[in-house]
């Protein structure tokens, strides 16, 4: 299955970019996609410029040096895919989003910042990309394995009053997770977190709360169970029966708060990658990111592939989310 046509791989001179480049090349080959490798540098400050050099001259020199290094680093890859290199100047997340808007990249692949002084994997630039980049963002774990063993797809089945983009977003999540699982010979898990928000009201207003409340909760569970059966059929349609039989995906229906259950399930399963959407409950096209998604990202300790809904518009400029 081909999902991407032009991939943007964001590299850093401060990191070991070998595993990231290997992943990017594999994706480009599997999708017959173009690959652009990019670094983002800051303008050279006055204190470190050569005597008499202007900010523009010093920055242009550094930009040329970094471009030469990046081209040398990727030289051996050019027989495997169409690879281009660029060095941009500015704030990393801002320049990456601008590049996506201008060039139409349909995936951003980047290693997570992993700030050592904070108990989380994703740094400030990562969070800004997750919030504002109009195409899917894949943040890999530093030092992670070249091949994933466990992939967790988190789907939202708010079956009543669901935003219209939700069904398409779920299909995109399932398709990406299934494709990546097959390419890495990994185990696929699909998770839906549900809740019974009216339980408190039932207990408060019912004449027999100890009977009515459990009956209400069980009804909600069965409702979402039917939704998961639809997910299973849709996954079989996406992958085909042969691949479905080979993967044997496991489905998980868990009651609780998604912001707690998704990270906990990822940790319990030893997930290497979580594929999930960023749709807010409002369902409004252009919403930056859902509160639940942001809370999940704060807690994850594995790679994440965050998928925007169709119609997402970056707050940094014109453009829509990729539905490729």
C-alpha cells in the first residue's frame, strides 16, 4: 500500500541520524516516494562570526557547509530513492511547517528531541509540529530499533454525535498501522477507549441505581463492541484476508479515560509505535489539536505517528491536511 509521495526527513547535526535515514529510505522505497532530507540552522550570532562578516554572509557560509555534509551523509542512498537535501534557516518547527505548506510534503519524519531534564520524550519543537503541521508527523524514539515489534493503533469510535471526519481518520490510522506492521513483521494491536459518561446521572436519578447504572454501563459497552466489530471488518477490507490472517491483529476495548489508557496500554504492550489521530472533540476543521491527543503525547515513551483529519488547516498558513 502506497501512502506517501514526498517525504520530509528532518535531521539534526547533534543526533545520530543513521537509524532515521534508514527508516526514511525504507518508506521512500516502499511508497516509491521522493525523499528530502533537511536540516534547520539558526542565524549565526554576532559573537561567533568571522571578523567583518555580516550575519547573512556567515549564515550563508554555515548553510553551505551543512548542505555539503548532508549531501555526503546521504550520498550512498541515491541509488535506492530520489533523495534531495536542503538546509533551512530559522526556527526548526516553523521552517518545517512552512516547507510542508510550500512543497506539499505528505509526511514529516523526525527523531524526537527527548529533553533529558523532563520526564517526556517529545520536546517543544516536536509538540509544535504535532500541533501545527498539516500532514502526518512521525516522531521516532532516539536509539530505537530499526524494526518495530509492536504497533498500537488508537481509534476513536464516538458513535453518537461523532464529527464527520472521524470515520475517514480511523480508516487512515488503520491503513497506516497495518501497512507499517506488515513491512516490519510486527504485531498489530488496535485500541478503542470508551466511557459511560451518563453513569453518574443514572445513579442520581434512578429509583434503583444499583440496577440501572450497571445496565446502562453494559449497554454502552455493547454499543462500542459493535463499533469494534466494524473496525475489524474495515481492517480486513484494507489489508485483505490473507494479510489479516497473517497479522492476526488483537483488538482491545477498554473502559476509562483515553488520556490515561492509551499511554498505559502502549507501555503494557511494549509498543514501539503508536498511530493515532489528533482530532479534537469539536470536530471543527482546522482545530489545532485535541486535548486528549496532547495529553497522550505528553506521556508516551515510544515513537508516534500522528495523523491529522481531512480538512485540517495549519494556523501558520494556508493548506489542508494530507489524506494520502
